């Protein structure tokens, strides 16, 4: 009886801790959402209270005056391109390293993984010089190429760990049936690796969507800027439209919250699978 009572008490404490942690995580988002309906005066007068009315003026101002719609489209285009190229190239490289027999495969993997120790800030000057020489500065492709390259180390770490656990018998059976390398990769390996690929995709998407540094340095035209850079448009020389910025922040975080809500199970599975032999 004492053991059963102790287990119930520990379970109760675990639930209390998890509920408290959930509230701690959700409260900033709830606070932002509530204050996105206030005026600047109401925000400073009562930052913790409910808004007097649910006016959409701040959201309208964010799209009309803050040009958030254009920034949203720019971010979406860059994020989708980085996602597509990042997943395709990193998964093909991981497959070649783990499933094909060649002498320098381990050395190649180690070179990719070295990127985990190099911060993106250390590569800004070389990237700027390279894109300037290629005449890609102030184009979305400069940001896309830099983001794809930056996504490789973590993607390779997760995917090589998972690919190395796939039984060789599956590929041998496919070869006997007459499948080539590309068909094995796209029709067999990719479907099997769904959880790890989804994990890599979410990591790439979140990193690209929330990135401020690369677009701010590699882009100069305001019409080509992304959402994180666009949020700075609400800050003037003498005043800041805080409630308009809060409304824009809500618009910015919606895609990341939706992506994580629908794919969190795959993320956990992929991270565990990638850590097996990573």
C-alpha cells in the first residue's frame, strides 16, 4: 500500500510539473495574442489585462503599413526552396556515404560534421565575397544557397545515423528485382526514412523561417526581405509601433506552431532514430 501511495504521489507531482512547464511555454504566446488587439496606450497602461475590444486594426496595419504580406511570401519562397534542396541533397549525400562502398566515405562524413562546430557568423565574410563575385547578392538565391549549405551538418548527422540502421537485405532484394540506385533510393529508402526526413525538414524549416542574420546581410532591397527583417520596420527613429509589431510577430509564429503541432511525433521518432549510430 505504501509503494502504491508513493507511486501515486510521484505521478501527481510529475503531472503538476508538466502542467506548470506547459503554462510557462504557452504564456508568452497567449500574452502576445492578447496584446495584439490593444493600442500602444492600452499596452503600457495595463500590459497584463485583457483588451477592451477585439479590433483587428493592428493586423491590418501590419499588412498594409508594415508590408508583412510581402515579407511573408518572401520567407515562404525561401523556406520552401531551402526545404526542398536541403532534404534532397543531404539525403542523397547521406545515402551515398552510408550505403555505398568507397574509401573516403568516412572522411567525407567527418568533413560534413565539422560544420557543426563552425558558427554561421564565422562564414559571413566568405559568403558575402563569394556571392558578390557570383553577382547573387540581393537575390533570394544567395540566402537559399547559404541556408542549404548551413543545414547540411545537422541533416547529415541525423540521416546517416538512420540510414546505417537499414538492413542491407532490403537493397539486395531490390537489386535482384532489377532496381537501379535511384529507384532504390526514391522508392525504398526515402519511404522507410520518413520520420528522420520529417525531422530534418522541420529543423531546416524552423532555422530558415526564423533566420535574421543572412537575409539582413545578403539582401538590400526592402521588397525582398523576410519576416524577421521585416519586423524591424515597425521601429522608427523616435517611436516604435509595439502593438503592430506584436501583431506581426503573431503572424510570423503561426507557421512554426502549425508545423510543430502536426509533426511533433515524427520529430521525436526521427531524433531517436538519428541518434542510434550518429
